[in-house]
C-alpha cells in the first residue's frame, strides 16, 4: 500500500490531533502504550520461559547426558563390551561409564543426603567451567579427594581442605551384622552447576574411588550417552535398545524429565495465549480511537471527497493512521522488552528489596538466576501478530470513513 504525498500529509495530520481533539489524542496514546506493554510482556515472558527450558536442558542434559543405560539390578558387570557397542552406534558421539549412588555425608555433626558420582577423568574435566574454588587436578585415584556442590558445602560448613565423612549404609557383613562403611574424603574443589538440586547434593570423585566406597569391584552403575540430536534421541537409540533387551534398559532425557519439560511446555503455551489478550485489548483501543477520529472528522472527510479524494485514498489515510499506532507501539514494546531482559537481575533484586519477598528462590526454581533466551522466530511472530491485528482493526473505521456521503454531511452546512 503506497501513499501519495497528499494521503501521507493528511494521515500525519490525523495522527497528531489538534487542541480540540485532546481526548482522541489521549485514547490514541493509551492504545500505543497498551500495544507496547502487551508486546513487551510477551517478549519478556516467552524469553524467560525459553531461557528456563534451555538452561534446565543444558545443565541437566549436560551433566547427565542425553540417555543412560542401566542394567536390571543396578550393576553393569560386563560394561566394557556394552560400552564398545554403544560407541559403535550411529548417532552416538560420547559414551562414558558412570557410578551414581545416594549416600550420606557428615562434617562437624552436620549430616546431609548426597549423591555420589564416580566419573572418568574426562568427565570430571568437563566440570572445570563450573569450579568456584579449588582444582580438579587433585581428583586422582587413590588420593581420597572429592569435588562437592556449592550449596552442599554451605549446608555442611565445608571449605576446600576440610575432610568430610561419606557413609555407605551397605558396609561389610560381620558376625554382629552389617557395619556401615565410613570413609573420610578431602574437599579439593567446590563447584556450582547452577541447578540448586545438583549443587545441594552432588559429590564427584574418580570412578575407582566410587567403586572402592561402594564395594562394587569393577562393576559400574550405568553408561551415560550423548548423541548428535538430543530431540530425536529416542529414534537414534532404538536399535541399541533392541540389542540390549533383557540385559539393560536405555532411558533418554525425555523420559527421565518428562513431567518437568511437559509442564514447562504447557505453561509456555498458556502464558502466550493469556498475554496475547493484552495485545488484543490494545488493538481494540486502536479501533475505538479511530472510530472517534472518523466521527470527529466527518465534515473534513466530506470536504475532501468534494475536492476529489477517492474512497481508496480515504481508506489508506485512516488505515495508515491506525496502523502506525500499532507499529510504533510494537517497536517500543520490543525495545522495552529487551531492556527489561538485559537488566532483569537488577530489576528482580530491586523488586525483592521493595517488597521484602524472595522472587527467585533457587530451591523452588531449580536455577540460581533468572534465565533468558530470545528466539528470533518467536520475536518475529509476536511482532507480526501485533502488526496484523493493528492492520485488521483499522479496516472497519477506514471503510466507514471511505463510505461517507458528502452530500448528506454538507447538506445543512
């Protein structure tokens, strides 16, 4: 829709009403602000939801892999052969043996439930970006050194260099019953994954140390797998599942975290639908402001018609006036949304300071900070929705203006 200089001049005049039309200008300003707030709310909420899902996926899957293989009974005795078979499976880029067992840890009278993870040296090295204090190089077999999560260190009151006692209830059998196995380990490293549950529970040690602690011999607990395509991990590992039927079970990240990610998907759709209503209300305001403008400009429209203005010209003038309100509101909303996302942590802390409430409790939210990840396609769809609705809601008042009969309007002038 190309405007002539005449049409653009009239459209600009109607977008900036005069002194006697202050109320129309106020309604138009409210419409612009409503569109901006609606678009900003959608951008903020969808980016936070995407960031929450992406951060959870990166941290959970990054630490636990895309799938795991567990033997029936929890022990893989012939794991070397299975590991070779897994690594030969098309689509598998990494497969590592792993031991994982819930136990207890104590220090100076404090006792906490923990999750002991026995990893290979290569897997331990992947924690390096998350290390806060200490060195992973000290986690060597036979040295009784471990790495613990930051929240666990806080709960136990542990620092690098302290010795924590790990208690294995399944100790050695004696004539007097089973004696729990207690071994002291020096804290060599404190790390922070960013997922509260992991930072509160995880104790990482070399796999040989874990085998000694748990008295498993050469057996392991599971094999951790990473693939080329996490979203299609079920299809990629289907042949492997069939080969291992009866020996072990292959469980992918979708099954392990099904309830969490399904809840996030449902909440994401629900939030998008609810917040879209804000944009819908805003474009209704554009409709009402244009109807008022048409009513106020009836005499002017009649005069324009008598001067030779066509119905198409009047349509374009009023569609442009209304559409530009939506376009400017959309642009302001995008700017406001991205500004909020950029300063989201200071804003959250400010609101917490003003209200006295903990808005982002990592015990509940899993993550230690408010995440954000904007999807360009979603931003485009939000902008397109606001612009399309703004355009559609200008058509009715524009048609009313174009259908004005100058004879009827000017008869009594």
